[in-house]
C-alpha cells in the first residue's frame, strides 16, 4: 500500500474529511494562512450533497438547486476565490412562488398589499397575522417552530405558509423542530425586540443610526454547469491535496497527531476536521472520543428527488416562477416542485422543460422505499393536474437521500454538548457540518471558514 502523508514539518497541518461547503470553507481558509491541508472525500467529486449531473440534455441537481447569497461573508469568500465571476442570477420571475390552495396554485404574497388580497388566507386569518405586533415574547426555549408562528401570526397562516416552507427547507415537521435551533435569527429577534416585524424595523433603524451600508441585496444564483461547478472552482487551489473517491477506514491518535488510514494510503495531521454527515462523523470520531457516538442519534429526514423532463407543449402551466410548495394539510404527498428550466438557462434541451420534485421528508419516510416507477407515478399523480401535464415524461430520474437533512428537534442541545465534549476530550478534533450551526450551503460555508479562523487563532 502506498503511504501518503499530509504533514508539513515546518508548520501546522490539518486533515479535513469531507469536501462539502463546510470542508471546503475550512480548507481554503487554512490554506491561505499557510497551513498544510489535505482534504479527503468518499465522493467522486467535491461538493458533498451538491451533485450535478447531465443526462439526455437535461442538467439536474441531485442536491441543492440554488445558492442564496444574503450573507456578506459568503459573498466575500466567493469573490476572493473567483467563484462569482461565472455565477448566474436566477430569472427575475423566480421571486414568484406558489402554494396549493383549493386544487390550484396561487402566488405567495410578497408585500402587505398582496397579503390583503390573497385568497390563501381567510379575512380572519389575514387579520390574525397582524397579531405579531401585539403578541408577547415567548418564554419557552424549546418552543417548536409551529407553536412559535401559530402564537405570533395565527394557526391558519402557520398552516398555509409555514408548513410548506419548513417542508421545503428542512423536509421536516414544524411541530417537532425547535425554533431556537432551526430559525435562530427570528427566535432571537423576538427575544430582543418583542416580535418579528419589530425586529426587522429595529435592525433597519440600527443600520441607519450607525451609518452603515444598507442591507446587502440577496442574490439567488447557480452556475452554467450547475452547483457542482462552484465546487470545481473552489477545489482548484487545492490541487492534489484534494483526494476524492477515498474512504477513511479508521482514525487513531499517535504521538500527538491524527493518523487516518484508507485503501489509498495513510494521512497524518496535527488537526482533524470531520466535515461529514453526522453518522459518518460518529463512526470516525467515536473511537477517539466516546461522546461523538451520540451523533448517531440525530434524527434525519429522508428525501427523494424526482427529475422530470417534458416537451414544453405537454405542460399547460406557464411555469412563471421558482416553483410550488405544498402544505401537508392539503393531503398531497409531494412536498414541492421547482421549475428548474425557468430559473436558469441550459437546464433542458430546446423546446423542453425540466421539473424537479421532492417527496419524502420527516412525515413520509416510507417514500424512500418506493421503486423509481412508483415514486415517479406518485409525483405525477399530485402535480399533473396542477401544472396541466399531459402524457409521460420524455426524461425522468430519481435520486434517493436516506439521511438528507438533520432535524433540529427537541433535545438537540445534547448533540451540541456531545460535540463540545468530544472536542474537549480530544484536542485537535473538530466536528462540523449541517447538524451543527445551520443546514443551508451558505451556513455550512460560514461554519467552515469560522472554524478555520478559530483554529488559526488558537495557534497564536
């Protein structure tokens, strides 16, 4: 077996397992500081769950479909690494998003006047939304997402807007997700300012008072070759220090260094960053520190992604938006569908369109066990009447994620405590990923860069 090491005897070194947003953020930040960095991933390409494939002329995303650039630090990172030069902004009508109500898709209101006129809520439901201005602060640190929003804007609005929103982001159950962990910014807004609207107003006033720049306008982007292209760009500076298709079998601690063994060789480093899914982190870190084994218990939501390609004339809906989300209260199994070829060019052959549907989630784990034919049939049963779809797709492809998204549910604090205990017991070990600090790709990127900055600072 060929032995490869990542040790730089003249300076600090880090071994990073996982090449998703967290791992890449950490790797590039450490590398810029002069560290010797090796990144190892089981996957054939960097990106983690961000996987793009082209088939029969359709460009499909098996994982994240877009990147929302709303955090200045994310924008700065991507600009520094020349990843924004080729980024594509989503089509202007991507701001239009639809919800299912009374067997038809209706646009979600994006401004107060539109809220007053929307048929998505009853007159009483619209009035109750204003209750956010008068509702008292919450006192339960473990309040669920559903209870939080029902208390602030009413049960009807929570059912019609929140349930599909949570399904779209977390594939989760809002009655189980804990607000403090799942939506910490809004939770803190209420605690500090007394409500959601009051919080946004207070933040705007603070920016004006401090003379700072106005809030950065968010961008919804992808790349001509999909999200996978972003990670190809980010991985370029790493060169041969990025090892793909490499599974780490075990990690030990020897003479103050971490030693990771794989079929392709052995890697050594002063610091070990496990930027993997929770279950893999538990497998690798458990032998080093017992508390890490608790990560096996983090609940996960499964997800199936169904890509459907059609000739344009086979779909009656104008597909003039981002896509549609569906509340489980509607009795529909499909969680939502993106109008992928509307969002960005090059996603479908000429005169064709691409739809990306999602089915499964925390409330429907059984969907994972359906075969491809039955999954496709289930999705079409739900969305064909809504979009005026005729006939069978010209192209279809199913991707399964048995553990797609970690769920920040009651008791999530014990998993955070387990990470901290493992890191304390095993200095130089760092646990990071979407089970800790946010599930979105930008959240993970920030988590990786901030972790690397702390590691650098700790070395004086």
